[in-house]
C-alpha cells in the first residue's frame, strides 16, 4: 500500500512540474522466447502460496493478497482469479480484467475500470490545490521557503491520495466466454510469466504505465508486474489491453484472439 501511495504522490507532483493496437502485430515476427523484456522499466516477479492461514482466533484459509495494490483489491476483492490483468497508467484511469466462474459455474470475463477518473482527479485537485514553482523561482527563492512549499505539497498530495479512492466509481462489465478461449488465455499467461526473462539494464522512467499479470497454478499464485514493458512483454500487454477495449465496445472476437494465441 505504501508503494501505491508513493506512486500516486509522484504522479501528482509530476503533473505539477511539468495507441492504437493492431492484432496482426502479434501474429507477425513472433519471438517464441516469450516474455523477453529488453531495456524497459523495472519489474517484479513473485511466486507465492495462493492460500495462507489467518492467524486470528478462528483459523481459516485466506487468499494471499500480498502482491496486490490497493486499487487491485478494490477491483478484485479478496479472491485470486485464475487469470488477472491490471493496467495502471500515470495520467489516465486504471482498468483490468479477470477470468473466473460465476455462481452458476459459467466462465466469465469480468472487466473493471474507473468510470469517473477525470472527475475524481479534478475533485481532489480543486479541494486540495498544490503550490507550483515557476522555472525562475526554482533558482531565486530562498531554500527554506522552497523546502516549506515542498513539504506543504507532499502533505496535500497525501490528502489527495486518501480522498481519491472515496470518489472513484468502479464500473463492472461481465461477458460470458467460451471454455476454449479462457483455457487458451490461461495457458499462455502461465507460459508468459513462467518463461519471462528480462535483458539489459532498466531505463529510468518517471511516469508511463505499469501492467500486472497474475495467475493461479496449483497451490501457487504467480504475479508479474512490469513498468513500461518492451519486447514480448509489450505484445502480451497490448493483447490484454485490446481485450479490455473490445469487450467495452461489445466487439470481443474470441476466434481472433484464439488464433493469435495459438501462434504465440
């Protein structure tokens, strides 16, 4: 939660200082060393137990949510689905999907996103305004004064973070999907996370976006979070983002995705 908070504060302060995806791109020139990420941003890959024991008086099993940000828990609740994808941009609304079974046993694709991102951001900006520096003032103002303004802005940014999650409205879209499509995507996400290899030295990137892939394999939960993916990691991220876009437009073509995934 602290990482999420610091990232949100950084996004707010950066604002102060300062797509289209084609499926055919995935089906051409595919490097079958799936998961290569060459000189992109930082990443974290985790393999943990999917279930942990609650240490309170009444012992029972709980889903392990240690790898999830506050916004992921807001979207996904206290459950790790077989397939989860989470997209977190610097200056736009978060969105995600997961594949699971509903209460009747049907396989569903569940899309979640913030429907009022810009309104919520404007609401906290108006309520908690920051004090900005002009390029001239950065060199002309007294250091103690600049430090006091910086401290004020940090406190205001903290208040914005605390307030914003109360204002967000989570929109949910649920689609029934075929077992063939769900199993194919599940299989490819497992291979993608399992085979993921990063190469080179990560770039220093202040903003951009992050993606998180998560899957449950037997008794384990696998999580791969990447900031500004490159290589095959970018292809998989683009594929998942396109699933969200198509589903929101009611244009999800399972056969198209299955054919692409068969070649990946």
